[in-house]
C-alpha cells in the first residue's frame, strides 16, 4: 500500500474500524535488541567494541526525541536531522510496534508532532511494494489520533540546499557552547529579534567563532535557523521559543 503524498486519516475514519486493518497479523519479529546467549561468540573480542560503535552510530537522539531512534539508512537519519532543526516540529516519536488482536506488529514508525497536527511518516522509498508495514502505519495513525500520513521520498529529504545546510549545522551537535557565548548570542537575539545569520558576528562578542556557536545552539534547540534557503548568510536566526514556519514534506 502506497499512501498519497498526504493521506488524511479523518476522511478514512467512516470506512475503517480500529482493530480491523486489512492485513494478517504475524508473529512478532525483531522486538528485542538484546543479543541471544552466544550470538556473538564467533566474533573476536577485539571486534566487538567496533560492533557496539556501529550500533550506536545507527541510533539518533536529539532534544526532540524521547528515546533513541534506529536510523540505519542515511535517508532516515537525514530526515531526523531536518526534523530536529525544523522549528515547526515539536517532538519526534518512535513507535517500533503496534498491538493488534494480541499480536505485536512491527511498524518501525516515526510520528512528528508538528504545529499543524500529528503525522505518521511513510518512507515510501525504504520499503518494498506490498510491505504489510504500510497497513501498520494506517493502524498506528488511528491509534495515536494522528491528523494524517505523509509520504516522504528520497527526493524530498535530499532537496538542496536544505539537506547540505542541515548536515552542516548538525555537524556541530557535539560542540558545547560556553555559558558566556550562549548568553552573548541569546542576548543579541533578545535585543534585535530575528536577524540574518551573517549579522550575528557583529552583534555577539563570542570567544569561539560566532557562527559555530549559533549552529551548536541550534542543535540543542536554543535558537532556530530557517534552512529552506541554505546557509548563504541570509538565513534567519531567532530564539528557539519564537518558532518558524518550518520545513514541510509532502506538499
């Protein structure tokens, strides 16, 4: 089942009943992340640390997520980065399964809580046609009282200059801004209001590079950067509580 670019769940409610999805429940698979006893006995101890590192790298965490979210595919990780930096997204939820007729059905689903509603995300390029998880997404949408389902393609996530800009900003996610540098930037935004990114170096006397400090603050949610036009210096920066129009998929 492939959803249209936007699937309005409210229009489907009269025709569908929660608990009567059109797929056959299967035995749950892949529900436990804990390895079985002896599962990695054949792997040399010197390589097991590398396996843990790869596993950690496949998880995504940000100030908008309540738990670590599996992101083994670059498409999914880029989407998480862009959604985290999108001021129109309030929270990112992960729902690995739903329970239907006493069976756990794998969904591996993302729900965005946005200013305009709650939406299940359907990564249409990341699953084969006829994948029963599509029906699971529909069921999840009803269960979580979502506004609709948005179909997201690789072309949506890879749109430039947004993708490169988001990646560049997120590169600074591990950077910690000092209290003095944070105060300089936030005080400047309080005084001046939303300003172009290129103006901040003259408004905030930071010890570290001001632009890098702004990127680090964006990764922690203290400021918002409008990335729709990239990072050419005209990108608008404002305090994180003010919000922006935000990035939109499926439109």
